[in-house]
C-alpha cells in the first residue's frame, strides 16, 4: 500500500522529469474574507455537473403554445422561425424589415418547458446532475432578462398562453394573497418533480436589479406618473412632460429597456424587497412545500445590488431551505466580496474561464503562469466554496467554446461579436483539430477542482459568436438541419453541415461519468500541480486519500511529450489505470514510460475504470 508521502514523492519526481526544476508551489491560503468558512455551501452543491438551459432555444415540445407577433412586437408578416433553418438566412419578414442580418434578435423558435421535460432523460444520460435555467419569468424578450413579473412563468413556456393571461389579469400583482397558479407555473412544478425523480437539481435565474418596461409596476408608473403608488420602486430622476414617458429614469448600463429598482443605501426599497421575497418564497416552497421547490438561484448582475439586500435575501432564502444554493454572476475579482457565509455560496467562475482560455486556446501564457493563476483563485476561498464554483467555458453571454477555438487569436469576450460588415470574426464550423482541442479543454474542466458547467449544445457540437449567435436552437439527433451557408453581412463562406455530433457527446458523457463515479475527481484535493516555464505541459493530482488519487497529465502542444520515470523507488508492482483509454501502466522493475500525445491528456488512477 502506498503511503501519502510516497504518492506526493511520485508526483514530484515524475514532474521533475518534465522540467528544469521550476515549479508552481502551493501557497498558504489567505482568504479575502477571513471570516469565510464555506458553511453557506450545501453539501450537494459541492459535487454537481451543471447544464445551462436557455429555454427559448432548447426544445419546442409543444408547437401549440408558440409565441405570437403581438407579444414580440413583430411585423404583420412575422411568424415563428423554423427550428432547423440556416441560422443567418433571413426569412421574408426579416427581409421586409429592411435591416441587416442581425434581425436574428427578433426571432422566436418556440422552446418551452415541455421540451425540457421531454429531454430530461437526455440530460440524465449525459451525466447532468444540476440545471441552471436562464430566466423563466413572463417577459417580452426571448432572453427574459426584462421581466414583466417575477411570480409567473412565461406564458409561452406553458400549454395555455391565453388562459394564463386571463388568470394574471385577475390578480393584484402587489398582493401575494391574490396570486394564482397559471398553466405555465404548474408545468414548471411538474418539471421540478420530474427532475427530482432523476436526481437532477434545479436552480433558476433571479434578476433583482431591474425589470422590463412591461413589468406591472413600471406599467403603472407609465400610466399614472407621479400619482403611481409604485413611483418609488424605480430610479426616477425627474417627472417632466419634456420626456416621452412623462419622466426620466435610470436603466441598467443606460439601457432604458431595463429600468433599475431604487435603492436606499445598500438595500432595495422595502416594497420592492417585499415583492422579491414573496416571489422567492413562491418558487422555493410552492404551496408551502420546500421539497417541491427549486434548489437555489443564480442571480444576474449581482454586484449591481447592495450587500445589505443580499444579506437579508439570503437569510430569507435559508429560512425556507437551509440547503439552498446561490450563485452570483460576476466577471472579475469582485467575487471575493460577493461570497460570504451570509451571502452567496459561489459564483459563475469567469476568472477561471479567462485563465483556461489564455492557456489552452489563445496560448499566450505558459504552464507555470497558468498554475499560478489557478492557485491564486483557489487561495481566495475555502475548499467547500471552490468545490461549488461553476467552472464554465461558455454561456449565453460569451461566444461558444468551439468558436473561441476557431477564433483563437481573439481574447475572451473581446471582439467576439459580429456587429458590422468589417468584423473579421470567423463564423465557420470547427475542424477536427479544433474539436480535439475542445475535448482537451473539456477534460481539464471535468478533472479540475470545481463544478463543471456545460452550456446547452456545447456537447452536441454547436458553435457561434457572442450574443446573439451563441443562442442558436439546440441541435438534436432526431432533426434534419439546413447547412449553414449564409453570413450575417453577405460574406462568402463554405457550407457547414449542421448535425448532432455523437462523438463529441460521447466524450462529454464519458467525462461526466468519471466525475460522477470517481470520488477523487469529485472532492479530492488538488496537490502538487507543477509546471515548467515556456512549457505546454501541465500536471496535477486529485487526491482523495493515501490510497485513492488521480494523476492528470495535460499536453496542449502539437508535439508528443514522453516521460521515463526509471529512478522511482517504492512503487514496484504498483499499477495505474488510464481512465480515458483503459490502458494499464505497470510500475515494474522501477520503470515507467509515459507518453502523452499532442493535444491530449492522460488521467491515471489507482483504480481501474468501470
């Protein structure tokens, strides 16, 4: 039996063969918040394979509830867009608008909750154990970040849009005692029940910073101006007839379509706060039953709302369900201030995304710098927090992972949109070599400490630039898709076949299977990750205990890396198994040769794969 010291020695010596002695040493942990213990992170959230669903684009399970032109302010000839059509090819109504190819933002494809229910078994088969939904609440847009209400699911996500409107019109939205359950609400509760049967957790998006102009309270202000009892809900700067609305107000990032809630100090005004608390309770404990509700929340633009509100809201959330998980959308080091025992459990780990992008994709940092970057992130928080961090490579707010690789000379999130005919962003499908790099990135994502999160369709081979091109309809194996031959600004491009990539799906499925079955990959410590300056090779270990550990050898380079560990002692007759290929590595006669192919990895474990 190997001792813990032997394991560490083995890793040290093996990595030393890669390098000239330079390494990234573990630093002592110094948390930004010294009082942070990680007690706010539920145990279940420290071992999740997440999947992000953008509801309007995931699956149209019920064509009878498709959106109508009246609700989307479409032209007279507006109609639902065919799910399998060429993404950039304009329909007749789009051409009649006289706009450029960016009319994709006016489209609706009809994704709904029934489509998600129908595909829960697909997600279970993939290995998903948690779903984060982009906003589900009733709203005008396809993205739903411009909520018209927070206490009803969007009318077109359920089976009876017209009936749901009739129900909503019978309520006083400011009085929770009058709230009823619409057909869309009830279907969402059914979805929660079906997910729980499959041991899949659900968190939903909350937008507590702003609403849409269609929000019921803002509509009242538009109608009654200074006489509205909701005028103090929003950041209204002045009432005056010189403005089209009769008043001026602040919108998120200056966007008037997203009027911001008013704050007093670091808290929302009491009336807004009361409404948000009531809506939160509704979805966390429908009909007073926490076991029937959502498992937590993802909070949009969390750093735009004061910390006093977040403390109060989290106390409310934990009073309903102490096991609730909350994750903040933040993009930079403000993460250190958002996570606390009385606030957020974790964040969308975009800082991790940036580091991974720079090492694997842009390749403008070496393995030593990469290791230092990762260690800095780990040192910010205790282990329970790090285990629950959502380690993502793409989302509805970024270009697709595949397109990041195709456009690898671009910095993450910079120049990743297509806004004008002069843009040089390449819209083509990735080739085989680029897909191989995507596989390597995914392997690291699923073996590093933290919770991997897959954006819908990334596992199916989807590609696309940043918003709106990252929000194409999901590719399904039972549908036949048109080739992509169009360009948003009429440029020439080769025809790209659009189909479900079964091989890529199998890869993600295999990685998720390892995460769900190998304890060291779920909650093992990261130990002794070392890397050489100017090297393409990064090596680290996930150690559960002295008997169970996993060694991960990453080679991002285009050349084979080979290692001869002939000087090792104390490991005779020990056997390691590659969890990916199934190949066995025997440490006999104190010899071990390890070869890592180009743009590949080895995942060696003390236990054989199932």
